[in-house]
């Protein structure tokens, strides 16, 4: 049974839905943002299975829930129950955010644009002359590749064990994207791991998505995994002298895009970064 907190006239309710959901950092991110902007909103984690998604969206409509973050395994399952999708959500066939547009519930996907916003902030320079290698071709990779294609970067190279999935992902990046191999990594300015390899508490925590001999000190290496903040992959890349960034930037920036869709407001990222870094560190 799907149970959202009861809304009242003084507080708007938003939530993250998925299963499992207890590990989610989204409540900490959004409640920090609401507090920063003095908004009387509350954000909660609500466990919802695929079989409960129809009930979930009905409850959103009946209880006037003002926003949803959508995580696994619901990113595709939620689509038939919405009134419309943004262009990006249509292209990716995946939704990570639901917002109201008038009386209509609309599905969006902020993952890729969150990655690009984080990268621009971290590098503090334009991306149009950058070549990027994306390791992996799953949902995270597809969202990142799609947004990089919109941003017109110099080149996107997709490296994945399955050539057919790599081709499908590369197609989302437009004319500057292609399928590549480990041997192509050395020529790239930025290398991004979009696979779950290295995630804490999993059997693959100590595995590397890319042999480090294909990396160099001149590169920026990013891992979309954010727990641990510094994966084995990032540790070894840093040992080579490369600049490194964790997936925390993408996590926070995609959440800020959702915050904007729900509230119409932006908020400062600095306070949120500090809170989330502390939480993941613990």
C-alpha cells in the first residue's frame, strides 16, 4: 500500500518513490534546499514497487502531491500513468521527476542535464572543445550522452562490452558521438564511468570499469558512483595525477533541476554540497 504523508494548507509535499528507497539521499538534498529558501515544503521517501505505480500516481493526484523524484525500478513503469513527457524523457524513455503543469502531471528526466551542469561548474570552462569517453551504456550513460549531444561537445566516445547497446547509446549523442574501445580513452579529455562498478556494499566494489593503464595525468576522470565518494577507480586515477570528481555533483545538480520544476526557484548549491558530503562520508 502506498502511503504519502498527509498534506495541509501550510505545507506542500514532495517525495522520492522507488524500491528500495531507505538509502536515498534525496530527502536530505531537497529538505536542505527548502530550508535554504524558507519554503514550507516537506520531502519524504515513499517505498513504491512496480505493481503499485498506478496506485502511487492516483494518490499524487488525489492528495495534490507537488512533486515526485522517481528512482529504480519505476523510471519506465511510471510513464503510462502520466499526462505527458518532456522531450528528453521521450527520447530516453525514462522519467526521474514528475511535476505539475497546470492540471497535468508531466514526466521529466534531469539526470543528463544535471551531469552537464555539474561538469561545467567543476571545470569552470566551456565543453565545446572537449572530447569525452563514457564507459557504459545503461540508463545513466544514455542520459549523460543525450545531454552532452545537446551541448555540442567536440566528441563523445561510448565504450561498452555490448557493441549493440553502445551503438544505441551513441545515437543519442548526435553526429559527434561514436562507439569506441579502451584504446580510444587516451585521446579523450574527460573519462566518465557510468557503470555501477565500484559502488560501496556491492560485490563489484573493488572492480575497475577501465584498466588504469588507458588513463593519463592530463585527463579529468569522473565516476558517477558517489558512495564511496572516492571509488577505487578515482583513487587510482588520482594516483596517476589525473583530476577526479565523484558522482555527488551530478546527484545534487539533477536534484536542483527538479527543485526548479516544482517551485520555480533556484537555490544555492554550497550548503547542500556540505550536507551531502558529510552524510556520504559517514
